[in-house]
C-alpha cells in the first residue's frame, strides 16, 4: 500500500478516536469533586456545633465549652480557606481534609462528653471568695459552678470578689464577662450592659470582645434602644466578621429589620 494512503488512514483513525473520546466525555459528565463534597459535610457539622453553642442554656456553658467555641471558630476559618482554595495538589487537599476531620471529631466528642467534673462550691458572703485562700483558677471555677447551677446572685458576688482579689489574673476578662452574663440571664439588662462594656474598656485584647459586643447589642435590643443595638451589632459584623458572634449579630439585625426597628 502506498505511503500516502497509510498516512491518510492513520489520520482518519486519530480523528475517529478523538471524536469517540469527545463523545464519551459528553455522555459522562465530570463527577463532582469528592474533596468538595467532604468539605461541605465538614461545614455542615461545624454549623451544627455552632447552633448547639448558640442555643445552649447557661447551665450547659462551662470552661470546656468556652474553649470548644474558640476551637470551632478556628476550624471554621480553616474549612472556608480549604473550600475556596483554587490551587494546590489533590494530595495536599486530602491531607488538610484529614487533619480538619480529625480535629472536628475530637470537638464533637467533647460536645458529647459535656461539662467536666464539678467543683464543690459554697455561696460566698459579702466580700468573701467561694474558695478562701484558693488560687485565682480555683475561685474562678468555683464561681463558674455557681453560675452553672443557676445560682446567679451568689455567682455574681463570687465574680465581683474575684475581680477585686485577682485584678491581674489571666482569667479576669472571662470573670468580667460572666459577671455581666449573670445579670443578663436575670433580665437586669441595664446592669449587664455596663458590665459587658467593661469587658471592652478594660480588656481590649480579650477574645471575649466579640461576645461582649454582641451582648451589648442584645441588651440594647431588650431595652428598646434600637439605634444603640444596631450600632453594636453592626460593629460585631465589621470588626469580627469571621466569628460566630458576627453570624449571630447578622441574625439579630435581620430580626430587627423584619420587626421594623
């Protein structure tokens, strides 16, 4: 057979193979990226954890939950970064996913275990610590146990005395926040507002800032000070846009808008 015909035949075979390959591609649309499916599942699980943290009663809040909330925010940021990452190898994506999934599983196990062992507490008298002679951490945890037990007045007294006795403690900003919370849950919104503001004024580097600012918005909402509420909530969304508090602030702002405030 002449060489010309051989070349022509080879060309036809190549073209035919290309058309068949194209046809197969059209008949079998590309599958959805399994990594993205896994990321979507991670985000769903994180949102479920955040809803538990956001809607849980004060009794269920503990120092352990406080730490879990911080870690959830970190994991949410990593999940979002991974979900929108346009470059990088599949192997790297899988490694990141495995690490993230492992940490979320640990977080979920912590949620299921619930609060740690309780610390025996005695309601303090005026000017007394719940654990006289104890360390700042012991007294903080004892005050927190009173709060968990819904003994709000003794808890408030314990946190107030804690702040007087241990003003330089690394737990002082948390104690200030929970003092404010003890007023908020008993509908003493004016008192709570001042104490939440103290978190922001006295502890500008505290990781409780977005939560304190959020609760200031809530207090002003309950006091029907719509402009002040909107200002505080808007600041949460702008200054702490990646936090759980920002998402809760957006929900309250939407509620205010729906109510015509």
